């Protein structure tokens, strides 16, 4: 296998590749950059947030945010928006509420232990130019997020979460993760929980509205087999059991969005664990922690699969509310090697954790992790 060390240039400059595509590597001075989330602001600026530091799960991981101002061809230097020296701060998402208050949400966990994660929040009253103090939004340990809040026609807010649970004395590896939705009827002041039935192994729940007023949710699979999806026909109060789609999943993140014409667009790795020749024991097998927890014993049931190749980065469209999906192309191709998260050695070659949105002018904006060294931004002028 090729172990060539590749250094990615992260200058933030937008480069036109052809009449349809422009790309940029977002600016960062950190060895590792991962898990981006995009938001188009009403003034045409684009924000991208992600986490950065030496390595995922280590306590020097913090939240960054960069801005591409309308009309500019260079992303601005990233601003650090969190800095807890005792916790790894991960999976940030941006949300602009109906009152034009910008929310930044993220997780904060002890080293290598997702079951210790809580969710923190910071707000901005000027579209991210300045930020208020950091607060805790969800203090229940093991609460993880990856996708932003969705506002429904009835005014309710939905925040999809996944629950990282472990058995006593065992390390977290993802074997018992399930999905839930938190619902707020008072603009985020209070939240109540709705569980997704039989969602064991289905995480990173990404919700999008459908043309008929219902909701669809797509899920990453801990088993690295397929993308799963489910529906709600009552504003997220109940959800159908997640069912496997025809699209593969490699136990890596996905995201779906409703396009301006009502079609669905999803970014994902068109890859599963089928045929994978090697695997990792867990996401954090390279990180030492102070706990005495042991690797879990799998006596009955499935085990989370880590290490399936994270490539290609693909784009799929559904014109029938998720009944079928068509893969329309790959944004990046390669071997997707991800048997290490150590970005300082620059051996990782994954494309992962994508985010997608469409601005009112029809332009599609995508970002994703590139070799765990950079966040790559892709602008598609027309699909």
C-alpha cells in the first residue's frame, strides 16, 4: 500500500476548476482538521465551522470558524471559538434561528470517551462577527450531535442527537449507540426527548423536510453496511424504524439537504465494510486515557466496524422523497485509508464528514475532511 506522506496547502483561496466547480482548502495552522459544517447567511456570506488540534479525542481539540464573504475568493483566517484544556471539543454545527440569532453547538468530552460528552452552545447577535459566552445546552453525559437544528412549520425546533452508552466497566466503541430527537417549543429554552425506535447502530441522524410536509432522516451505520433512513409524518413526534437503503455506508458521517426544488441531495462515502481487509478496534485506539475501562465483549449481536475506507466522496440525488437514490458523481476519489487518525504523521487519506447546503441563488455548497489535514470546500454552480 502507498504510504506517501502528502502535505495539503491550506491557503483558503478559491480556485475555479471549470465552469461548474470551484474549490478551496480552508485556512488552518493545526495538524488535524475534521467534521465541518456550512451555513449560508442572509447577506450572502458563508460560514464554515469544524474542529482542529493534534488529534480527535485529545483535549487540545477546539472549535474553529472561517468566513467567505460575499464576492470574496479567499476564506478568512479561522477564529478559535472554544478552548477547554480538559475536554476534546468536537462536531460543531451552525444554526441561524428565526430571530437571526446565530447558534454554534458542539460536543465536549473527556479524552477518548464519547460517553462523557455534553453539548455546549455559544450565540452571536451579529452573524458571527462577535460571540457571547459559552453555555451548556445539554448536560447529560453521552449526548452527541453532528447535525444542525431544524425549524418546522409549526414553530418547533428539532435537534437530532445520538446517545453514546456503555456497559459498566467497558470502553465506548459505539456498539450501543441509538438516535433521538430533542424537541423545543420555546426557541431552545427547554427540550424534550423523542426516541427513534429500534435505532441501535444508527447515528448522525440528518433531517430534511419533504415536499409533502413530512420529514426524512438518514443515518450513518455503526455496522458499516448501509445508509439507513426513516420518516416522520407528525412534525417529528414519532419516527418510523430506520430501514436500510440501497446506498452503502462505511461507519462514517453523511448529510442530506432539501434543494430549492424539493429534491434531496446527500453527500456520503460510496463505500461499506464489505471486502475490507483490516479493521480498527475503535475510533480512539491510538489515545491513552486515565480510565480503567476495558474493551467490550461481544457475546451476541453486532460490533461497530472501524477502519473501512473513507472514499470516494460522492453526491446522490433523490427526486422521490428518498424512495430511491441516484449517485450522480464523485467529488474526490482515492483509497480512503483511515487506519490511523494521527494527522501529524500525515498518513491518513480519507475524505469524510461532509456537509451540504444550497443558497437561494441555486449554488450548492459542500465541505468535507481532506486527509484529516484540511477542510475542503466545493462550490457547484449548477447540478
